[in-house]
């Protein structure tokens, strides 16, 4: 399990990576300024963590840190093959979407020094070059923009998973914050279940939800729930 973890005093709130990506896809689908091409880009955003749909069903415990493994410290020998499998699946569905997912994972390893990470990264660079050869002019022209759009939607979804609703001092998961095409978006909480982005990129209000599980520090499952939020 390579979950997103929100740590509490007596427990851990766990969100599955694929469920988080599906929520990111909902933000992409509702965004007013539509990406080109539309469907492959939204598919990539919604499925960029497809690799973790099955592994996230069971928690893998980090004995050294005495908590579940998160997406930040998951064992490398398990993480890299799973990531490659996930990108393969997305590419099989749509090569353009697969290229965006490949770019997403390769970016994390630009400064890699570990041989396994370098091999994975360079393999993804080769994948991207191969897919690029079959793209149209419009697809190539919008590729970098759509990659940044993926990262934006991913960041917003991560923010909502990592932080307690309603907080006003929670940092974004990426150092640059929520910035896209020269516009910086702020998170504005109206209450503990309602928020908006400022400026607002969404033509109309909508709701998102993501399932979660609470695991105690004694490793017992406390229960499960669904985090439901309204975006205005």
C-alpha cells in the first residue's frame, strides 16, 4: 500500500492513491479552460496513479517509522515496477495519456542518483520520445501545458487529502503552490466542507468525494468513511 497519509495524534487517515487521482480528474473535468486534446488529458489525470488501485487495498507497515508506508517512502523495489505497469496500462488505453503519466513520474527523478531510479527515468524518456513521434502538431504543442495541468489538479487533490478541512495555514504539497499559466490559485474555505479557488476556474459548483480509512497506531482498523466536499 502506497497511500496518502494524514497523521493524527492517535491514528492515521489513509487515502488510496488511485482514489486521489480520480478526484484530481474531477477537478480537470470541471475546469473552465478545457485542455486540448480533452479526453486523453482528463483520462491521464484521473488515472495517473492507476498502479496503486490494487496495492492500496492493504496497508504495508513501515516498521522503522512505525506507521503505514506512504507515497513518499514506499520501498523502491516495489514502487518502480508498479509505476511502470500503471503507465503501461494507461498507454495501452491512450498513448497521449500514457505520455503525460510518464512525464509525471519521470519528473520526480530528474536528479536521481540511484541506478534503479535512473534506469526507470531513462526508460520513461524513451517511452515519451516514441509516443511523441506519433502525435499531431496540436497534441505536441499542448503537451507541456497539459502536463502542468496534470500537476495542478494532482496538487489540489493532494492538498485536500493531506490537510484537515477548513484549515487556513496548511502549505500546498508542491513548493510553487497552485500556479498555472501565470495565475496563482488560493484555497478559500467557506466552512469545514465547502471551499473555492480564488480566482475561481470552475463555471459551476460541484461535489467531490473520496473514501478513507482510519488505522490506529496499534495497527487496528478504526473504520472507513467518505470525505465529501463541495466546490463553489
